[in-house]
């Protein structure tokens, strides 16, 4: 099984295991190099620290998103008469269900965008763009299509809650997938006995050396 072809499946595994007998291939090293260049860990030890930090941030944001949805939409929906919000034009979803669908679209689109970027796949990236536009339509639909029916304040509040939820889910998802990517890189370096961060460490050292005063 080629690592480059199945990276999507491996990113979904929490342990990020790689076969000990597998030698690094060009596609795998290219993806690892892309991740390192984008996230810029200082060294191999910093990779683990970044995994921990992003994992914590992801968990905190996901819990915040869940609490925000439960308080402002699930429990607070009756107070602000969410039942008066017309069903969505696409799918005929009520507002409470629509909020869950929007959160799911944002999470899925983030995953698709990450996969398309790291694998350099135009088709996957195209799907990510389609999901983003669909999610944005659902978010602005109350304000765009039902402004006159609901009134400005109600329509704006509905769109604002969906937008706030979407931003938190996006950030939580981004940190989560970054942590998974870094975990995969760390595991791959250990199992393949390679250290692709070493070249960046050397470049940093050389850069600082060049900046030193030659007459010091």
C-alpha cells in the first residue's frame, strides 16, 4: 500500500502508524515537506509541542461550539422565535437542523480543503470550494431572502448565530487537522528513520550566521 495514495485514510487514524519496513517514497516526502513548510516547526521536538497545542485548541473550540449551539439555538430558539424562520430553500431544513448542517458542511469543507492542498489535487479542492459556497448560502439565507418577512433584527441575529458557529467550527477543525497532519509527520519520521526538519534547522542556523557582524 503506497503511503502517498492512502494518506487520507491514515490522517483519520489517531495513532498515525506507518509500516516500519516501508521506505519513504517521493510523494510521501513531498507531502511531509509541504506540511513542514506551511506549519514551520522549529525542530522535531517542537512538532510534538505543536500537536499538543493544536489538539488542546481544537478541543476547546469544539466544546465552545457545542455549548454555543445548545444555548443560543437549541435552548434559546424559543425565546427568539426561531420557529418563525422559514425553512431553507435548499433542503427545506428548519433553523435548528440547518445550524447542524452548516456546522457539518464547514467541518467537511475544511477537511476537503486540507486534503486537496496537501495532495495537490484540483478535484478535491474544487469540491471544497463547492461546499464553502453552499455553507455561505445557508448562513446568509435568513438575511438575504427573509429580511422583509422576519425583520432586520431577527434576520441579522439568525445569520449572526450561524456565522459565529461556523467560525468556531472552522477554527476547531483547522487546528484538529493540523494536529493530525503533524502527528502523521512525526510518526512517519520515526518509522522511516528520516528527519526532514533537520534541513530547516540548518537553514535557520545559516541565516542567523549570515546576519552576524563579520568584524565582531
